[in-house]
C-alpha cells in the first residue's frame, strides 16, 4: 500500500471528525468544537495519510517553544498495522524538530496495550499517570520522548 502524506486543510475537517468518531467512539472522541480548537492552536500541525486517494488517518500535534505534544493519532481500522501510524509519526516528529521542539509528550489510556506498545516501540516512555483523565473516568499514562 502506498501512503501519501500531506498537510491538513480546512476542507478536511469533516472527514477528520468522522475518522476520530470511528476510532474513539462517543465517550472519547473529540467534539467538533474541540477538534477545531486543537487543529487551529498556535503551533498546531496535522499530517494526513492518504491511501488510494482516501484519508486513512491523521496525526495532530501542537508545540510551544521546545515542547511538543501529540494531540491525537487516528488510523481507520482497515489501514491499521500497515505502517500508516509510523509513517505519520515520523513525519510529525520531523516537522516538530524543524520547529525547534526537543521533547514531545502525549497521553494514552492505561488499558490500551496496543497503543502503549506502539509508543514504546517509537521511543516514548511513561512518565506518570493522570487519574481519571478521560471523560469516561479512565486513567492515562503521560509519555514523553526527547528528540
């Protein structure tokens, strides 16, 4: 599968919103207003992965000075375990580094073993637990990586 990366444009918003709803469901997915805020934060960036002309996933980041954060990474089920997330992450890290970022942080659910394994595979390490971080009351690991 050939993956093409590109930068988010406002015309992509509804497609990204629908992908986020599919990936995380109503308890965890962003509302339209929240997703719009994150995509428009100062220092925000969003990498979109396309496969066969369709959006397969996206990765949204933000940064301030030397600190970056991964806001969300969403890959549609049909495209998982095919390198889409890794390809987007590598590009996002490259862009953050080019913007002067030296460390990246993120949160992921403590009960999401596949996500934890993905982040650890890419050099992210647990740095703490945020109790009841998610709207449904689940805890999250804080994870970070120096780049």
